[in-house]
């Protein structure tokens, strides 16, 4: 599933010295140029810069100068103002997002009012990267420049070459950093371009968000993780690069003493894919003031927006099994398919056509995924649920007492060649590993019965499938066999396979779903 809105994070902060943060002067300049006048707008840099400003302030930087959409005069003035703050600083950071260009081996940052009709105009209308590096040289301990400026440059297509031997590069040129304790970080290595991605932030920005704000993490290790993350996200098409060198001392971007930030990051990594609004609200209240709380606020707002239109028309969930009405509520934060929606109706028809001995009663999906799928933002549903019943039993009484039917069902499932699936993590992991070795594409493998309650039997299957997009994925299916209003109901929960721990979390979720179903029908 897609990650929603994110903010870029780049933090340059403390060295691992015994003195505290308050003893060092840390300064940052943040520039986001997106509103270019002569070429198309860049949507990401302004939001990147806005996120950067807040994050530097949250990290306790002494001075944070944040500017957006600067013309050449304003850009030079901002650099001049910042140089005054750098004179007595221990750490100086410049973050720039926007267009950049390399002409004859020199890199330039491009202001929003640049025209660049000729290659000779670059000296007058742009700002050399060398000038930026020169301005932060007075900083005593760390000088860091981070450039998300290697985008595919539209100025190149119209720029006139006045001197035949004057080269204009694709992307930025490598940087020879002469000063010690100075680093220049590129979003893509010299001579290549970086992508903006499909979201609010670029792949590079998203990777910075995940790694550079980790308390106590050495700067070099953090930037290495950023590189690996971007390579993975872009399918090895984009490789961030680092120029310069640092001494042997460890340099941490955020001091380990900022424990609340580290705690917030760890908690967010566990929570970031949830659709449970109460958990998001609790997280925001607990970690207010951190960038992770802002991320949670963005997800909460996006979830509420995407599901608002669903609620007014959201089917309540119910069906007739024979002559007995049964209430079939969707899981928490799931929405039932709407029979009046053509896409939903088409999906339901496809599911129904694949069934033979059972009948589909109701189908639902994660509300956020369903909204994205309806609008084409998401091609496949990852998290969905189905209610089915056995067609041959619909108009007949149960062949025994409900407890006996469920016990018989569990015994039958166990006798189908699958061993009892232990809920112990080690045993579970071993069993799953064995099954995954054998299961083939477009094949479903029965893992076994995982739990048995008085009126419910829970079992697990794994399915490797090739999607309609041509990609392969492994699906976890937990299905509950139960008796509701004296009728047999199968309740399926589908989610992408992660690991054995993920299966246990799904079981807990499904038990909660079943309890809700039983409560609805026992009113």
C-alpha cells in the first residue's frame, strides 16, 4: 500500500561530546524553489522546505532561516544573511530543493526567476554551489550541504550554446570538497538525475525522513541508509551520493538524549500503516511537537477525507441465509462494497463467479484502500474481508448442535493433512517456512487450524499469486467458521503475508471482528 504524505527531514546537530546541546551553536538555511517562472513548477520543494523548517526548530537549532521561491537577488541576500550566523557556529547546514545545473564542470542552484537563454547567462542568473560551500566554511565542527537538485532540468532543452567547448551536464557534476569536516550530499550521483516520485516528497526526501532523524545515529551511517533506501525504492535507478570527508569522531545528527524523539520514531514505525483513528489521535497527543506527530496528523486527515464520502452511502452489512436475516458488519475501519458503484459491483461479480459450493454474502475492504482503488490511485486491494455461506445448508437446519458442528469442522480441517498450527512463535515460523518452500505461484496452501473457540474455528492458508499487474505476492488468509443465528457463516480476512508474527496479529484482529459480529447478532 502507498505511503501518504510525508515530510523531508534533514538534521545536522550534535557531535557526541560530553557537553550538552545548549553549548553549541547550530544554524540551518532551508531553501525550497518550486514556482519557476520560465519552466514548469516543481510541486515538492516548497513542502519539503516547510517540513525542514519545523524539524530544524524541533531539533533545537539556534538559528533556522527558511526561504521559499527565491529570485536570484533574494537568494544571494539569504546566503549573505546566513553567512553572518555561520561565523561563530559549531554546525552549519544548508538544505536546497529545486532545480540545479552543471555548466562546464561547475554546479549552480537555479533561482525561480532564471531565464538562462544562453549558457553564458548562468553566472549572472544562478548561484554557484562553490559559493554556498565557501559561506559555511567558518563553522567549527560540521559543514553539511544537502541538495535535492538533481532533477531532470527543463532549461537544458532551450539553452543556447555560445561556446562549442563549453559542456552542459545531465544532473550535477561531482564535487571536490577541499575543506575537512565538510559533506555535500546529492540526491543522485554525479551525471544522473533524481526522481520526484508520485507523492508529496521525492524518494530521496522520504528516505531522509526515515533515517536522518534517528537519535544517536552517526551521520555517515544515516546517509548510508538513505542511499540504500532510495536504491530499493527506485529499483536501483537512483543512487544518492556523498562527497567530502569527516574525521574519526562519531557525529550524530540528533543526540541520543532526545529520547522522546527516538521513542516517537519507534512508535510511529509500528503505527504508520494503521487506519485506526483512535490510535492516531492518541499518538498525536503523546508526541505533540515532533515531526512524527505531524505525520500522524497528515494520515489522520487523509483518512478522514477519503472515508467521508463513503460513510453516507456505506451499506450497513447484512444478508438473508435461507429465511434468516444475519447482520454482517465489516471489520473496524473497513467499508462494504457499494452495489450501486460500478467498480464495486464488477469486483463482487468476479468473486461470485469464482465460487462454486459457497455463496458470497458480503465483501468489504480497508476504507482508505477502497477509496484509492475507486479513483485509480491504487490498482489492487491488499486488505479485504468476505462473508460466505455453504449453499447446500442455506435452507436446511444445522445437522447438530452449534458446538458439535464447529468441533466437527475443526476436526475435519485437521484431518486434511495439515498438522495443528501452534500459536507459539517458533513453531509457527518453522511451519510457515516449510509451507513457503513448497507453495507455487497461483497455488493455495493450507497451514492448519490455529485456534478453536466454542462457536468458532480459525484456520490459516497462504496463497502465492500473480496479480493482474504481473507482480507476485503472497497472501495470508485467516478464515473463521462459525454459527450465526443457527446458520453457517465463513468469515475470511485477507492481508499481505509478512511473517509468522503478522499471522498472529491477524488472528487477534479477526477474533475481534468475530466478537463484533456475534455482539451485533445477539442484541
